[in-house]
C-alpha cells in the first residue's frame, strides 16, 4: 500500500493565514447541527412516558427507540468521515442536515413504534454525517494554530453541554406540548443551516481520495455495532451470553477491519494517519477521557433521582448547573498552551482535574446535593480540557484533506470510551451494591430503582429501612467506582506527559 502524501506533520498551503469575521460567523453556523446532534442523545429522557401511552411500544421496542440513534451514529461515523473527504464536507453536511430535518418530522408525527424507531435510525445516519463534517470544516477554516485551538475548544464545549441541555429541553417541551415537539425543535436550526451554509462555509475535500472501499463499510459497522451494543448492555443486564457474544463478534470484525485497512490500496481509514506524531496517543487518551466522563454520568444521574429523590425534570435542571463551568475550561487550557506550557502537561492537568472530580464523588453521602454537583462540574471541566487539547493535537497532525477521516476516528473512539466507562465503572458499582444488599429481596438487589419499587410495598418501617440501605449501598458502589476512575485517570495523566 502506498502512503498518501497528505498525512504530513503540518498542513501545506496557508498554514499561517488567519481566519476573519466570515469564518467565525461560519463557525457559529456549524454549532447549530452539533448542538442538535448532541442534544438528541438525551432528548427522549422525559418524552418516554408520553410516547409509551400514545404508541404502546413493547419493552424491546422502547429500548430500541432509545438506543437505535446512538448505535447507528457510532456505526457510521468512520464511513461518513471518509465519504466527506471524497465528496466534500459541506456537501455531506447539507445532505445530512436535510436527512436530519426530514427524519425529525417523521419522528414527531410517528403513529407507531416501528415508524419512530425507523425515524430515529435515520436521525442517527444524519448525525453521523454532521459530527465529522463540522470538525473537518473547522480544520479547513482555521489554519492558524491558535485560532484552531480556540474553535475546537468551542466545539468541545458545545458538544458536552448539548447532552445536558437536551434532557432539560425535553422536559420543558413535553410539559407544555406533546412528545413530538422534542423533534420539531430541530427544524428551525436545520433550515437556517441549509440557507447559510452555502453562503458561509467553504467546500473542502481530498483532491486525491482514491476509490471508496465499499467492503470496509460493512466491516466497520460489523465491528462497531456489536461492540457498542454489548458493552452498553452489560452494566444493566449483567454478563449474559448474548452480550458477551456481541463483544466477541465485534472484536473479530474489528480485527478484519484493521487488516483490510492495512492491505487495501484505498482504505476507509488510512493507517498513514497514525504516522502523524501524537495522533495515535490523542485517539487513545481521548477514549480514556470519554470513559471517565460517561462512567461518572452513570452514577450522578441516578444519584440525583433515586438517592436524593428529585423528579426527572428537577434532576435535569440541577444537572445543567455544572455545565456552566464548561465554558471556561477549554479557553483556559488554550491560554496555557499559547503561553508556552507543553500540551502534554496541559492534558495531564486535565486528567488530574477529572481525578479531583472523582475524588469529590468519594466524599458524598446520601444527602450531598452540592457536593455531587461540584464533582460533576469539576469532572466536566477536566474532560473538556482533555478533549479539546487532544482534538486539536490530532487534527493538527493531519492535512486538511484528511480531516474527515481523522475526526470520525476520534469520535468513534469517544463512543467506545463512553460505552466502556458505563460498562466497567457501572459493573463495579453494581457489584458493590449487590454485595451490600445481600439479604434484601431479589428485585431490590438488582438495581436501586428495583429497591425503590420493593420498598413501596413493604409494611411499616421496613420500606424506609430498605430504602436507606439501598441508597447507602448505591453510594458505596459509586465510591468504589470513583476510586477505580481515579486510578485510570492517574495512569492517563502519566502517559499524557509524554505526548
């Protein structure tokens, strides 16, 4: 296989040209689809009861309504990133925005569970085109290293904040309108994007992309989808045979996919990307950051509702508060790098800040609202520092024409990291929880939600006693998972110093 000349340390061409007002306005336009894609991860949190009453889905259908978006998104990121490099990132962005908007209308007016599942799948396809396109276009609009770092910091903050905003938006819309409104909110932003993007966004693509390797597409999906499915289900359902088989099948196809990329003349994801100094470590450490971020979310969201007794909307509103700090994290990290602090040191600091957030989690009791919010805020700040710097490092090592493939690989790693975080840290917390409730009824030992249901039917003070024990057991499990997270983060901080 011949290596592409485009994967050089520094991009050729206008490396020192600075972006002007037009590029920053275009950057604001790019944040519209990114915000909506990230919001759609959590936008169904409060719509499910209304959807269940209206469409009457089975238990399996309800799970797929939730999960199909994330599965399709993760499975197609690499394909869409490589496609954007070939046909043009702006063109792919516009196609994705059109599909996203049309699927939003179909989802809003779905009259059956099957129709809603299909619409959510198309939303996932649209999301897979939008995410790598936005990052790749940023790489092509901002050639100045300082400006690019600032733009990527904004990208990271919007991406992280959108997940928190989605659940709050869902609660407000469902409270005042019908459940379909959580999808229709996408339309104004997508229409604005379709109007402004051709005027403000430059087209960019690889001038020598080679042929599109069709065989790599099913191989990549066969690797990603079973892996994400298996590791997402293990924390809640345990190590059942089907989930373990899914992971094994995904790993087997991952080996085949990697072998295909190393041997074909025109790979979907070129191995030459990893020749850029720092690209491979950036992808790996970015995965670790997503691991710890999503692993903590597994506990904090349940803590607010099941331990503190907040309603779903109250919990979402409280959870929005820590995201305010995110806006300061990436700019501060960027300033440190611009003032001469080594990027590896800044990334290590980000991991240590995240570890400090986990340290705060170990101090929580069963009535620690402000402490859990402080922990979530510190965690989010550390994660944004790490992700923004690693994204800038990775994109800075590849030429602009390969930015789509590079972006999609980073984002696929984040999807894996998030799923692994929930699986590994969630399993640790669940093991401690079940150990501490060894003498409780079987349903109460499964999950904290099960304990709440059992406690409501116990006579006298027995229900209160069980509830107190279950909340204490859950908090102890969160403490142990936090300790494991700290160990991972300290190791990542040591490795980060070397990049």
